[in-house]
C-alpha cells in the first residue's frame, strides 16, 4: 500500500510542476503575481469544496469536532502560509528559472525542512532520526539542483 501512496505523490508532484508553468502564464495574463496567486487559490478552494461536498454526500467526510478544533494548537491553522509562499514565489521566479529549477529548489527546501521536522518531531510528527541514508538523499537532491542549474 505504501507504493500506491508514493505513486500518488509522484503524480501530485507532476501536477505541481504543471501548476508552476500555468501560474507563471496566469501572472503574465493578469499582470500581477498577487492576482495570479489568488486566482490559483480560488480554483483550489472551489475544487476542495467540491471534493468535500462529495465526501459529505458519500458519508466519508463527517463534520469535525468543534471541541477538537477549539483545543488544537494555534499553529495548525497556519499551514496555508507555506502554500501561499510557494505558489507566489514559484510563479514570480518561473520565467527566470524554468519549471525544472523551480521544482527542484522547492523539493530541496521541502526535504531539508522535512528531515529536521522528522528528526526533532516538530509539529506533532513522529520522531524519525536523521540517518546517513537520509543525508545522502538530501545531498543527491542538492547535487541534482546544481546539475539542473548549471546545465
């Protein structure tokens, strides 16, 4: 089952690469990175709400507990800031860097931060200590970034 999730994340990553290119064009059409970012998030919100309504109709998305939501740490509500920063900065830099470099730089940042989050168990994640293999993986992605950057 793990392989299915890995494949799905590879497909989602491919969709993000297409999103970078589409949002970069949207920025040119609108003349504004902020407009393009917000249009992108409006489409994301509409798609998410549609999926939520379908889930509710199918009985697969029960209403969340208001007590659980009220007792959640303050920082759980801030995840969207990272999404905004990524989409906004990606569409601003895509025409200068190209989709491959934008994606690779973003992935390197994600992996670096994820290794730290896992190692220390930050943000409620289970602890998974840094290992030589994880450092090697991070190093290989950094080498890939260098190779893509300096063709």
